[in-house]
């Protein structure tokens, strides 16, 4: 049975910054650009909400990094992309 693939179409609004991963303490780290922190209120969410993560999604166009304040499920990913 062939694996079903989900397809989405996205519109790029703007680039909020870039960051290079670096090794620290045996793990790879990625610094979140200041404009991402401001736009998605990451610091505010960290204080108010007990959970925030960044989901790495493999697509046919490359890697998509998606901020998500809920548990990772297909439904939550769809909602975050709309």
C-alpha cells in the first residue's frame, strides 16, 4: 500500500531572519531570531503557557520550521498553518 502524502500550498509573507545551528554541550542548538520572538510573542507565551515548541516538517520544497504552542498532531499542524 502506497503511503498517502498530504500536500499544502503556502504563501510566503516575509523573511523574519535566519540562524545557523551550532553545537553546545553535545546537542545542536538554534537561536531564534529577534523578529520571530517579537512576532510570535515567544517570551510572553513562555511565561503564560506551559508548552511551546518548534516543529521541523520535511516537505518536497525543503525543511519547514513551524512554531506550535500545542502538542504535535496532524490537526494542530493544519490549524497552525491556516
